[in-house]
C-alpha cells in the first residue's frame, strides 16, 4: 500500500523573498504562479486594478488579453476530460477563479504577503 505524500501549496521562504523584492521594485502584486490559467487570471486582475469590483465579463476579457490569442485558443479548445461533467472555457475560467479564492490550498500562494511583515 502506497502512502500519499502531503502536497505543498505554499511558497518557500526564498520564493517569498523574491516576490517581496519584486513588489518593492514595481509596487504591483507579483504573480506567484507559473505561466498558466492561474497566472493569467492574476495578471488580468492586477491589470484591472486591485480592491475594485469588476464584472466577470470584464475580467474574462482581461484574462484573454493576458493569456494571448494562441494560448487562450489552445486552452479554450482543449477537449473536456469528462463528457458529462467537463466544462467549457467559460466554466473552467470561473472554476479557476473560485479555486484561487481557496486560501487553504490553491490560493495559498496569494497570501505570501501575510507570511512576511510589511
């Protein structure tokens, strides 16, 4: 019987220092995610402005711009993993935004500032 290892969703101390240094230089929220849907969602929200309400349609358009035409087309056109429960591009976009709000796991990297005193 194999033992499932605990997955780490947070950032290392070195990653937090790098993000803090980037923030000090740019005064913009740096993205702790690699290139992908989460990174493009964060880039879209940062571009639109923090601490301001934005319509979902506006965020989705900013997401498309941040991702770029080629990446977004490939992502949106990818086949559903499950024919019954698989989501289209709009559904996956919304699902990703919901996942980033879960600060116990997927969204934990967005709490990097609280790991350090500013």
